[in-house]
C-alpha cells in the first residue's frame, strides 16, 4: 500500500523556514527532529533497498532509474505515484507532523525502496543487521553546492540560504541540513566495501548512463535486462524527459516548492558551478577541498570532457 502525502492539507503558515538544530551531531531542521527517535528505531526488512545521498547529489535521478529497473517488465508502473510516495524519504517530516517518512514506510509492505540523506553513521542499524543493499550517489561539491543553494531558495521549509556568498561560506562550514558534504561522501566511501554499497557518481551517470545502469543491474542481480530496455530506461530517466514527467519532477510538491524562484529540475549538468563561482571563491574552495580531502583516495570530477546531452 502507498500512503500518499496529503499535501493539499498544508497551510501557508505551516511552511515556515526552519532553523537548524543538532541531532546526534548532525544539523537538521527543528521540525524534522520530532520523529528522530522513530527514525533511529526504524526496522528495515530484508530486501529493502536504501538510496542514500547528500542533498542535491542526484537522488531523484537515481530513484527514477532504480524504479525503472525494478519495474522493467512494465515501465508504466513507474507512473503509479510521485517519487516521494513510491520511495519514501526515511527522515522526512511534513509541517504539523501531517505525515512522516516513517509513517509512510510503516504502511508499505517490504521490500521497499527508501530514500535517505543521512550520513552513514546515523543510518538505522537495522539496515546493516538485515544486510540491505544501498545505492549511494555522490556529486562533485561545487555543483552540489550550487544546486543546494538554488534548492534552499525555492523550498519553503529549508533554512534561509541568504546571499550566494553567505551560502557559499555556510556550505564550507558544514552548517547546512545533513551536515558537511565532506564528512558525508567520505563516511559512505569508507564503508563501501564493508556493507553491500554501490557507490556511484553523478558525473559518471551523466557521462554514460547506460554504463552506470549496467553496474546497477549487476549490483541488483538483474543483468538479464536487454540492451533495448536499458536504452529505454536511459531515455525515460534523461533530464529532459524527467523534467516533463509529473511523477518524477516533484511538481506534486508545488505547495512547498516555489518554482517561480527555481525549478526542482533546474539544469542537470556538470560544471554549472563555473557560472556561479568567482575566481577568488574558486581558489578558496580548492584550498579548502585540498585540506579536507587529504585523508582519502576518493576523487571527484568537476567537469566532463565529453559533450553533454543536457
Ligand atoms: S533532493 O532534493 O536532495 O532529493 O535533490 P536531488 O534529486 O538529489 O538533486 C537534484 C539535482 O539533480 C538534478 N537532476 C538530474 N540531473 C541530470 N539528469 C536527471 N535526469 C536529473 N534529475 C534530477 C536536478 O536538476 C538537480 O540539480 P541542479 O544542478 O540543481 O539542476
């Protein structure tokens, strides 16, 4: 059963930008902490699939790809409901506690596909006790930052981002919802070989979605999908097609998102940071990146060589 979000029940006064508070050391919107104990106690079931990302790293894209892969026998099933109802967001809380991710998941028969932005160390332990598979997508931090900035401007329940320069500094300090990008991507990277984690990169999917979908098929034990079906999934989950798909473009959250400020499906490219970063911001960022990434072999691509189909 799918427990749909009753979005029409939302009042404008419910949509206040929340301040951040620390939950187990991670900054989160204060209203989202109401279900935090339930999130921690969440019981994953064997076969549940976790999709984990830092915010704005390509979550919705990989969710749509995964749903297409799991419903490859009848791709129309991907239109059964919008993303947030098909694949609930574990730690999500609507204002006034109208519904939460844990409520939605409780009403859903396993195996479920579950979205989270939690850093590895805060993921409920039951996922690892039940040996659940996780797909993690990471995106280069410059584009991730830009996307996070525009999202914070248009999403009425995110903390106020301030100016571009202010948000740039806030992102570097890690005092954004779900915490530091650096800790997130490194935390998951360090665990990737200890649990069943497929670690993917936004830039790789952009460069060659068919290749990355085949990695996913192998991980999920579905290598038998035909080349033709993979090509169809690539097409169905391309930026332009998803942008027009009301079940995948978050148009159903129009009461929370102000698309006159920025659309959810904004640009979907690699390298948009170049049109935002000043020269001095870029130098500062590179130095900070160099220091914070000195203790890892995790590497990112900030630009793609090949022409993009964006
Ligand atoms: S969220 O709110 O954290 O779940 O957002 P998330 O889905 O992680 O990230 C949104 C960004 O992903 C881009 N996007 C895509 N890029 C390429 N192809 C496809 N199909 C696609 N779907 C979503 C979306 O445009 C956001 O990035 P920006 O850079 O802002 O455009």
